[in-house]
DNA sequence: TCACACATGTAACACGTTACATGATTTG
DNA sequence: CAAATCATGTAACGTGTTACATGTGTGA
C-alpha cells in the first residue's frame, strides 16, 4: 500500500495533474518508487475518493483541460502516520541479475550486452541526479544547504539514487571486465 | 514474467522441493529476486505443467513426503533464451525511501529509527554474503576462483549483493548523521 | 511441553503491466 | 507534414501479498 504514500509524498512538492505527476515520478521519484501513468491515474482517483487529495479542473485555452490534485489536511496526516509505521524490508527484483546468475548456462554475449546497456543507463541517471543536485544546492555547499533548507527529504533520497547508480557503474565495469577476460581465455 | 526464470536459475544449483527453494531464495536469491513461498509453489506447478521442470515424489520416513523439481532440457533452453532477451530497466520500490522523502512532514524519530533498523539489516546481510563468499572461494583468491570455477554467475550476483549492502551501510550512516545534527540544531 | 523446522498448499485480494483509445497543439 | 507532447483514461490480464489450514518430528 505504499504507492499511495509515494504519491502523497510527491505532492509535497506542490499540486500536479496525473500527467505532470507521471513526469515527476520519471525524473525523481522513480529512484525509490516507480509507477506507470495508469497506476497514478487509478491511485489519484482513490486518494480523492478517500479525501486525502482534492482535485479541481483547470481550464486551458490551447490545451485539453486538466485536473490538478492537492494534498488535503487528511492527506498530510495520513502521510505523517505512514512515516511512523514500521517499514518492511525492501524486495529486490532485478531482471539483469537473474540473467547474470544464469550466465554460465546462457548466452554470454547477450548478457555482456545487457550489462553495457545497464551501465550506460546508470551513467545517464547519475548525470541527471548531478544536475538535479546542482539545482537544489544552487551554488551553496552541502553543509550550508542542509542547515538552511526547510526540506531535506528530497535531497537525501536524491543522494541515495546517486550512490546507487555510482555503485552500479563500478560493479558493472568490474563484471564486464571479468566476463571479457573469461571470454578471451576460452578462445 | 521473470519469477519463472529466477526459479529456473535457482534450480541450476540442483533439484529442490518448494520448501528448500524458499530457503534458497531467502539466503541467496532474495538478493536479486525476492519471492514468497506461496509464489514459489504456484510457479513450480506452472513450470511443471509447461514441461520446464519435472517433479518427483521423494518418500521420507520421519518426515512428510516431498516433491523435488529438476530442470528439463526445455527448461534449460528457456533459461538460455531468456538471457538473450532484452532486460528491462529495474523498478525500484523502497518503502523506507518514501518515508525519507516525506521526513520533513513526518515523524522524524520514527524515520531515524527505521533507518537504524535498515542499517542493522544491511550489516547482517553483508555478514551473510561474506560467509557465502568464503564458502565459494574455499581458500583460493578471487582470481584463482574465477579462472577455475565453471560457474561464475552465482559469485557475480553475490558480489552485487555485497556491493549493494556496503553502499547501503555507508549511505544510512551518513543520513543518520545528518538527521541527528538537524534534530540537535532544532532544540 | 513449547517452540521451531519440515512440508504443502488454498483463497481472496491488492497491486502492477500492457495494449489500446482519443484528440488537440506544438516543433522540426 | 510527421512526430512529439499534452492530457486522460478503459479493459484485460499477470504478479505479488496476506491470512489461513494441516500435520509430524526434533531439540531446548
């Protein structure tokens, strides 16, 4: 039941329509909670029905109208209560690692290819996170930011994403090296 | 559809019953694909029905009988084909990071508590992975192991788990430090 | 004797994914 | 003129979670 809370947490950044929320998830939230647009539309309806969000239609001239959603007081309370409930251990589910586990009985070249794709993706994400970080810091150093900012949550989750991608890059490079050496030794 | 392939990959280590497979997932597979016993029982039935596994009943004297499953030739082929299909980007879903994102509107102490629980868990997992690694290496160094072993997949995914938990430990410690300093500054 | 490990499942529900549908406007 | 972006959704299906049910054997 944490998609709800990921949505509520994302709306702390300010009101959004389903479409805008999907964008927001793509760039920053996906880092700790990924969701498809369809899930978001469904969840927004439920949250509104349950009184945790309120929606209103914004009429637009050269665009289709949109429905933007804002946290209600109940929504904020629910989010607060959620942070106090015990978190359950995270479930990892990584396609690529299943492939790597089976690499000795699988297609070596395809797995190496998949690793390079992952590596490139991680580099891209890291670049994005660095740019987002620069935007948050806005010239200040980290210590200054942390003592001035009234919200540190988004910064800390961003740093988690950065660390995760950096580790991913290091690990992928190591594994690619190992697989390449083994491939060379087999010829 | 990758639970199937995680099960097939886990059975590369040798035949297992549903119960044994659940244990195997807990200690090593959970690192890249977590699943509940219920999911495993369901999937084992499907895989047998589809001819990718064959099951046989092992009668036991002082224990309930068990059904152990083995990869069939079709199962190995399917696993090979899977390694060659494009992997999709991993979907992160982390409860704790949702809480951290909302920490400024949430219960600070509860979030710090949750972080220490996560930290302890990561330390435990890291210890486990170190012991599993020692078991695999069996006195050899990594280079010797990698050139001698006929399967490197399980070692490489284990190293992914190690790296992930190490990073988690570093990051949790940093974040706890930051939150503690902020809590102190607010008094 | 009490809790834990062995061993297998069912049922109901919640959540996530994929494909499709619609239609306007802006950018190349 | 085509492709991408804005904007919202439905339907069908596949996967994952939770609670429950059952019974034996082993070790503290």
